[in-house]
């Protein structure tokens, strides 16, 4: 029964020069009241992004030295497994294929994808491929060189998608599971200066959702295969900002609720969170909530597993803020004091085995 389920939440954050050495915090989740209570802190440098393997046994984190693996204990605590170099500048995103055979990192600073083999115990093995994105984008501000921001693998495990925020495109690769090597398969071209930042696939894998940082929009693509080639056709574009001029405003988060019925995004600058209802048949989204998060620069935001509460990770105000949400009424009300966390960046809810 859902009410009896127990969860922990993992929050990753930056540490360098900030007077803290704890890059990951683990919280017990109070589902009834929509709150978190800290239970453990993990020493790790600049844990800017974390992810959990599909078998729910291992947590992976970006760190200055590359990537680190942690075994998830029955109570949700973390036990260090190993670390591995990604042979480049610090990554910004980490993910796995659907069968946890390979680990992928995205390099914002050097425009690089790194693939590492995963061992049976979840520990990280050797690098099997490295791919630098090349080219020049629009020569305005930072967006003129490759910045790989996010990596997703299609639910059928056939294609790896790499969102390049600097080049306004998503590179699509096929992966050879024997060798761990990438091969070019397709390119999804986004609007100029739209900056694709985060991606999510629907539960059944038929739809791809893309959060565009500069355009301040969420776009929906239908994914099919034609004669062995991937096809991504845009079917919807929804604005995430009320500002006519979006300078200083940026779309950041993109997370599905645990049941895939809702999609959460956030808009930094306006400091809002948006919740969309997802039509699982058509893939289309409808806005339910667009309200302030009571914090500065929401880097990440997520619904609690009950879809009745929401947490916002406010990067510039060093806080987590908590809300009770009512989807039918489209309301979001703060449900208690903020939690202090230095430069929070990413949150994952993890269900414990009862």
C-alpha cells in the first residue's frame, strides 16, 4: 500500500569555496507532511549531479575527480564503492543505459560525452568511448561552443541522446553494447539560442520532453523508428515564462512525478515552479500550476511520491522550500520553514524495501 511505503531523498550540492565538504545529503521523507529530515551527510567534492541505477542498488555522482559510485544500503544510507576518472574537465550530468551496463557523463565545460563500463556489483570500470561535440553555435554570450548538459537513453535502450546547450541541438547516437562505442544516428535541431538543458522520456518511451533554458519552454517530441533509424517529431511547445523579454530568466528543472502523470519544471529569475499534467496517450502536457518557490534560482524541483507535496532546490538562496500542492485547484502553499543547504543542485526520491 502506497501509504506504508518509506522513502529517502538524496540531495547533491556544490562544495568548493563554500565552507562545506558534504556534497550529498540523505533525508528521511515524511510523506504525510511533505517534509525532509536529515539522516546522513556524505563527504564528496562538488557533487553537482546524482543518479540511481535502474536496479536501485547503486547511486552515482559527479565529482571533481570524475565519478563516484555508492552502494545503497537497506535504510537508504550510502557506502562508497569506488571512483573513476572521466579523462576530462568536471562533468555536469551522469546517467546509465536501461540495463545498467554503461555509465555516461556529460561535460558542460569541454563538450564531451564519456562512456564507462559498469561492473556487476555497480562499481565503475574503464572508459569505453569518449566523444567531443564540435562546431560553433550562435556567437552570442556563452552559446558559441559545445556544452553537453544532459544525457538520456531511450527506453528501448537503442539510442543515447545528448543535449548540447551551446549548439542548440540534441545529438542522437546508437550504442554498441559489446564494445561500449557510440555511432552517429541523428540530430534534433532546436531553435537558435533556445539552449536544450534537460530531457525526459515518457514511461512507455514514446515521447521525449525537452526543457529549453534560454527559450523558456518545454517541447514534446514523438519518438518512432523508421527502417531502423530514429525519428523525433515535435508535437508541442509550451512556454514556461510569462516574461516577454527572457534576459535573466532561465528554465532549469525537468522531472516526472513517480507515476509519470505530472511533469515539473522551474524557471530561474522569475523563481517559479510549473507543474504540467501529462496525457499518456497523446504525450501532450497541460499546465496546472505556475507559482513562486520562495527562493532564488530553483535549480531543481520535484513532486514528492504522493503528488501532494513539492520541494524546490534554490541554488542562490541556499535553501530547500516545501509546499503542499492541490492539482485540482492549481494551488501550492508553503508548508513550513525552509531547510538550509549550500548550493543545492539535484534531488532524487528513493523507495526503500519495506
